[in-house]
C-alpha cells in the first residue's frame, strides 16, 4: 500500500479554470459521486442523486476545491493508486460535496495543463 495524501496548490486558478479542471477530471475518472451535509437531518454526509452539471452549478468563488494524490489511501479497488479531486461548497444550512477519483497514471496531463504544484 502506498499512502501519499499530497495536496496540490490551486491558488493560481480562477473560477473558470477550476470549473474546467473539474470537467477534465470527470472526463477521465473511474468514479464520481456527490454528498450533502444537512445537520438538521444528520451529522453525517449523505450520498445524493445529482447530475454532474447540477453539482458544478454550485461552484462559487468561496468553494473549497482540492486535488489530492491519495496514493492507495481510501482505495476500495485492489489498492488502486488514485487522485481525489473535488469540492465542498461551505454553504449553510446544507453543505454539498463533490468527489472525483482518477487513476494516478491519467493525471500527468491534468497537472501539466493547469500547472499544478504540490503544496509545501
């Protein structure tokens, strides 16, 4: 098992570039899903049935977006090395989450296209 958890710096990307990044990652992903956190219902995130475009409509300037090289951390599929790309809307009273998982070998073109660098 290879656990990495390397976070990439997205501070140089504007909102349009972040939107493009999410779409590019979705195009090469092996799975994606959406959750919501509504603490009036539960203190745990709940999986929701949402279209990808509907989730992208929730993207705003203050949305917390991540690109993380997870290695095999969190893999449920034969310890597949992968990246986790996604966001948290940071909204109240309902907070929405998007998760996109991409095999590590497919990420170099994304990293190059958006000039992503690991955070120090």
